[in-house]
């Protein structure tokens, strides 16, 4: 009997263990397929929101100017020393030119005279074209105001003007003369620039090195008797000294046609110099050219920014990036821009309330790089779902915020 009871008890234990294992397996697979969602949320807050436009460019002038020369030879006389204050045009030093220096100096003077002659000749041509323009305009005016081509009330007799070769030819001659005159004006503008460049080049080869602006002389290392030679300088320009002025650095930048519409003189900006990445400078937009420049079919709009303060670290031709503040709003509701859902030209936020997500339509305002203004639809302190992470390996987290819920706007979602 004892043996039979033992066998019966063992069979009962086996059955009970089997049932326990079966239940455990069932619960395991049931819980495995259950979606457990984790929400990353932020609260809607009030703060100051700044909208800015980024522009790239370089420094075109600074408070430190380098005095260069292309002349070569022996230093003949020094007129200043480090620490002296000089005015623009004052002598820094004088060079006794060597053979190459004299040859380059004479060639530069010849180029200047040639540029000047070209400008004088172009001006003479302009006067001739102006005379021709006035003559042909007078012929056209006399014909256009004659009784045959003008009504008694002074209005043009269009049917006659449009059909008479005499009138059309006279009008075409006047317009052609006007076009030639305007083209010559553009030619003269170009020749004026060429003449100015020729003069600057001539000064660069001059044996007398002059201060290019007002300021304090620094870094002057030459003394009388020293040789100035550019044979080891690939750029040919030889640095003579540095002049520190009281002027503020100026940067030239460019923006796209979309951003150009947002920029106006007087707007504040922050500037970062590539060579000084750990420092941020402030400035103000002085001007923007809204005519634009076309390079390789791309339109850019130049703008000028003046720094708010002097600095010796910023030098001409340094690359820089500016962020221009185009809009600023205080005490506005903001959320991370990544939290906004755009669907069919409408914007929504996922608001978490009492463990449930409510998809809420909102009206948005300006945006910064990371934040967006919420004009209406939610309140300060509301908890916004930025992202949803599901623990279910079979779930698809790449679906849109609408399709992943399988619901419509305004439907509540329960956490399970």
C-alpha cells in the first residue's frame, strides 16, 4: 500500500508541475507580445525666442592693418618707431631701390599712365556720344510733336506712329544713341577702377612706404641698412609694420534670396571667426544689397556688418560666420521643434495627460534653430511627448505619428 501511495503522489506532483510550467509558458508569451511604451516628454514653458539667419563671409577691414610693400632694395631712412601715432599718408620708411625695384617701379608708373590715357580717351568718346544723343533726341522730339504724329490735345497719334517708317527710324536712332551713351558710361566706370588699381600698384612699388590709415605703429622690425627682398616670399608682398587703429572691424557676408528678405540695417548679429572658434563677437548690420549678385546661376545678397567693439585678434581676410537676429519675441510658449507633427498642412502636438496621449492641433509662430513658438492650442506646463520608444521588438517605430497609433485626431490613447 505504501508503494502505491508513493506512486500516486509522484504522479500528482508531476501533473501539478506540468500545469505550473504550462501556465508559466502561457504568461511568458502573453507578456512578450504586450507593448510597453516609454515616453520622452518636456513641459511647455515661456521664454524669449530668437530667430536668426546664418551668413558666411570674411573680414574686410579691422582695427589692425598690415603695411606692405612690393619694393626691393636697402632701407635708406626710418621715419617712425614702434609706439608712434601716425596719420594716413605719413612716411614709414624709405628704400634705396635695387635694379629689380627700379624696373618694377618704372613699369608700374607706365601702367598708371596707360590707364589714365585710356580713361581720358573714354571721356572724350563719351562727350561725342552725348552730342550725338542730344542731336538724335532733338530730331525725334521735333518729329513726335509735329501735327502729323501728335493730336491737337498733345497726346500721341499712335496709329500714325506705329505705321510710319520715318517715325520708327527716328525713334530707333535716338534709342540706339542712348544705349551707346549708357554703355560708354559703364566703360568709364570700369576704367576708373582700373586707374585706381594702377595707382595703388604704383604706390606698392614706391621707394617711400606710407601709412595706409591712422593709428599706432607696431611690429616694425626694420632699421637703416637692412635689405628688403621678396625672393623668399611667394606672395611678393613684404610686411613692413602693423598699424593699430581705433576703427571697428567690418565684415562682408552674403545670404540666400530667401533670407535676404528678412534682413534690414540695424539688426544685431553675433560673429564667429574661424581662426578664433572659442570667441563670439557682436555687431550690427550696416547695409544689405538687395539687388544681389549672380555666380554660377546662384543668387547671393551681400551685406555688411560692423563689430560693436575693437579687437586686435580680428585681421583682414579672416573667414567668419554671422548669425543675424531677424526676430525676437519675449514671454512666448515654446516647445522643441522636433515635437511638432505636420500632417496635411496642419500642426499637432502629442500632449500627455493622466497617462493618455491626446493629439492636439496647434498654431505655430517663429522658430529658432531648436525651438518653435506655440501661438495657441496648448497651455504653459502641458507635458509634450517628444518621442515614443516601444519595448516590443515586433513593433514598427518608423511609422508616422498618426499611423503608429492607428487613430484619428482627438482620439485618446491608453498606456498598457
